[in-house]
């Protein structure tokens, strides 16, 4: 039972690491409009910091346009200010009760810079997965020493954890390849 708990815990942690990498990739601007670019930007409204998605409807009616429609029109100026302070490098255009963000074409230098950024994100994800593997194997060895698990079960568990690690790293590499394609071939 402790062996299965250790394996299940390792699998869950690796899946969370994969989800974090995927979410980080979505926040990288590729020249295509995505609500993920702005939904988590912090906006000071009603005396507290709130995420953009909690204050406004965010849509992408065209491939290079993000439209933000605040639920309360009184927040339009604070949302515009937060967008200007974010490091997106986009200019917000207020159009009545809407804010429009036009996504410009990426330059070759910016594409290369974004490629480096996503490779770093992917490597951080791989490191996190390997750390989960390390912790799980240490836990298995501890269980083996405490007498709760046989040596054969420890070896088997280590092989299973390595398979999980390899599979998760392959998924991270697939996400990276897709994101690189998005960045370099638009």
C-alpha cells in the first residue's frame, strides 16, 4: 500500500509540473491573440488586487486582437493602467466601454528571444519532474529500510517512477516543440 501511495503521489506531482509548464507556455505571446496573455494580470479595483478575468470578459474575435470588456465600466481606466504596467509590450486602445489590444507581428529577434524563454521554461519543468523522481525514489528507499516494502518492490517502484519521469519529460518536449512551431512559423 505505501508503495502505491508513493507512485500515485509522484504521478500527481509530475502531472502538476506538466500543467504548470503548459500554463506558462500559454502566457507567452506568439503573435496570435490568446486570452491567457492577459487573464492573470493583476488589477487594483475596489481597494484590492484582482485578476483581469475576475473584472472583465476577455475575448479574441480575430487572430490578432484581444477585446476586454469590463463588467463595471468604472474599472476601464484601472484595467488600462494595469495593461500599460504589465510587461506585455502591447498598447491598449480604449474604445468606449471596450479595451482593444492589437497583437503586432513578431520580429525575428523577438521570436528568437521568445524561443530562449520557452526553452528555459521547459527546462525548469524537466528539473521539477526530476526533483519529484528523486523524492519518490528516496521515499521508496526509506520504505525499504523501514521494512514496509521488499527490496524487489523498491527496484520495481524505481523502474515505474523512471517510466513516469520519461513519459512526462517527453510530454514537456512535445509542448515545447508545438510552442516553438507557433513562435517561429507565424
